[in-house]
C-alpha cells in the first residue's frame, strides 16, 4: 500500500467492501481504485492539466467510457 501514497489511508477502510462489490471503485486522489477477485488493487489514473499550479481534470477524464456496440 506504500505505493498508493495518500490513497492508502482512504483505501484501508473500504478493502472488504471493494472485494465484496467487484464492479465498484473508490475515488482516490490519483484516480479510481478497484479490487480484483484476487484482492489486488488497481488504479485507473485520471488525466489532469495544471492551470496556475493547480491540477484540473482534463475534460471527459472522469466520465465513464461509452458502451461499444458490436458490428453486424
């Protein structure tokens, strides 16, 4: 958990919950944190742009991906 830095403190109370709900995630300071069926934590990084020294999420970075439809 050391590699997650400040997200580790937010993650610890929710470990059991994340394992019991595999399709969910926790919003962390550096992205979305989720647990797989083996208990490994994965982080989806959020793209950001610095504006006047403050990180701002890039437009659409926090939006869910659209569902892809298969071809006919």
